[in-house]
């Protein structure tokens, strides 16, 4: 996870839900390198991933605007790398 200027973002809340559900099933936070990881059940499924930046403020006082949700399809038990983008 990076801000629009390319700096890593720590402690941003990430939410993940199955595409057919309305509420998030998993909530986690980005680490010091701006990364996050979540294991999901193996097998074919579609997921939606987004960042919840409500109340998140950078040390310089600026606030982020979330970018679009990211849709991810998992076929089996593979790893999928994605990125979340932000705006000012």
C-alpha cells in the first residue's frame, strides 16, 4: 500500500468480503512495509478488497481518499498479489 506520492502506508485497515456478501468477512491492517496478507478458504471464489481510511490521517495531517475496490478471483489455493490505490 502506497500513498499517491509513493510512500508506504502503515496501519491502514483493509477489509475483504466474498463478492456475493455485503459485509466484510475479514479485517486486517497493513504492516510497516505497506503490505497485508489474508488466507481465504481454498476453492473457487470471488472476493472484494478495499481500504477503510475513515479516520486515517498521515503524520503531516493529510487525509487519504480510498481508490476503487479490487476484485480478486481465486481458483484453488494459489496466492494473489494485488495493490490498493489512494488519492488525496
